[in-house]
C-alpha cells in the first residue's frame, strides 16, 4: 500500500495552529493554479468584445422594434481565475398579443439576416442557439418574455487587466459589470 504524502498542514505554523485549535475541521490545501499557456488579451480586445455584444443587442432591438426590459453585462469567470467571457444578458418582456414564441421566431429570422446561424433546440423547447465569430447567442421564450444571452469566447484576462477593463466598462441599466 502506498504511503500518503506528508501533511502540509503540519509543516506550516499557521495551519498547525488551526488544526490544533479545530481538530474537528478537515483542512484541504489546494494546489496552486497553474499559469496559462494562452496569450494574455489586451484591453482593446476586451473592449472590442463588449462593444460588439452591445451592437448585436442594439441591432436585434432595432429590428424587433422593442427595447429590452432588463439587461445585465458582466465578465463571467471560468474554471481558471484568469479566463473570462463577456456576457450581455437581456430580456424582452411585455410581449403583449404577439406572444413570446412568435417573437422568438422573429428574433431567429433576424439573426439569419444579421449573418448568424441560428439553430432550434434539439429537444423542441422554445430556444434558439446561434454562433457568429467569437460569440454564441442563446434566446429562449418563456410564457411572457424572450431572454437573450450573448457570450463571447474565453479570453486570458489576468487580475490587473480585469481591474483596468472593469474601470473602463460602464454597466448598462445600472447592472454591475
């Protein structure tokens, strides 16, 4: 039987004291996060993603002749702390007499005209997925609204660049970006 590696909590004075004071608590030390081999994104690349997603949503709104009732823009953190995707999420509520499913159909047709390749959900649910360039768009109809989520491909954004980009990103409709 292979022996276990030495307990790192015993060699670290702070962890040893923690273990002595709280023997009922399991201490798990996670390995350090390995550095990424991918190139670091630039601030210009980050801002280009935010502007592009904004233009896509604006084009959809113009062609659908309605404004989103809610909107949130944010950098979505991935499994690695330096990998993020830009997300613009919006909802077209108050669909009125038109209904959410017909509005979703119009949205899918609009995506075709904008050069996207929308595909309906395989399970038959009222959902459409489209891909164009570095973005994926998922639109879904509920009883009285159509939600849209535009997500960029992942970028390698270290913490200092993330802080810089956050400072330059103005949230839409009061949402935290």
